């Protein structure tokens, strides 16, 4: 019986040593040079975040979503829909990056306009969107002439959308700061 115990004991030690060797070869344990690692904790955190390492424990159990670019999270898209709420929408395609209104006018006019907004990027900048306006003038029911117009109204719509998008983005940042509390990333001014 003691002999069986000694053999089992040797097998257990051999299995344990084999496990340690395999664990070392998996790359979990890495030798590091202490001269390359900052001694200041904030600098280490900043370096780890820049390298994409680490995680935030403060969100454990939080069932919130990730950072996705859906229409409801894109300030430029939201601002455009908010600014064009006076007009009936004909085509709204977030994946294609386009919003087209239907023809509209005031009731007493024979002129109608259609506004097309093309999204060129999700960033809020002057070249992020393109505004195209078409004007339709009808002399009778079936006799209509459509022209593309390029005047100050294009620029005014574009500027109004960009201003509203910047305002929405600032509100979103303020909500995020309030929600995350005192969590700060070193080197970032939030």
C-alpha cells in the first residue's frame, strides 16, 4: 500500500511539473524588464490603455450596450432628423447614408422643393454632409420642371445641422461623464 502511494505521489508530481511547463510555454508568464515599466501607477495605466490592455471593473453587471454606430447614437444623423422634422420624409437609409424628403411647399404656391442630405462621414466637420435641393415648378397638373438649386439655403441647412450635431455630441459627452462618475483615464481631459 505504501508503494502504491509513492507511485501515485510521483505521478502527481510529474503531472504537476508537466502542467507548469505547459503553462509557461503558453505565454501566460512573461519575463519583463523593470526598466521598461513605469513606476508611477497612472503612467502604467495610461500605457496599458494605449496598448489596448486592461479592463474596467466598474461595469461588471452593467447590462448597457457597447459603442455601436446606430442611427440613434450618431449625433450628425440625429441632428439632421431633428432639423428636417418640418418636412415629410421619403427615403431614410442609415446604411446608405442618405435622407431624402418628399416634395413639399406652402399651400398657396405652385413651387415645391425636395431636400437630399448625403452623409459622407460620421464625424462632425464641414465636409461631413452634402445638401442637395431640387425645386419643382408646375404650370399645370402634368407640366412640371425640376431644377437643382444651389444657393444660400444649402449652406444654411448644412450649418444648422452641424451646429445641432455639435450640441447633441456635447450633451452626450456630459451624460457619459455624469454616468461614469469619477472614473478618469490619465492623460485625457474629460
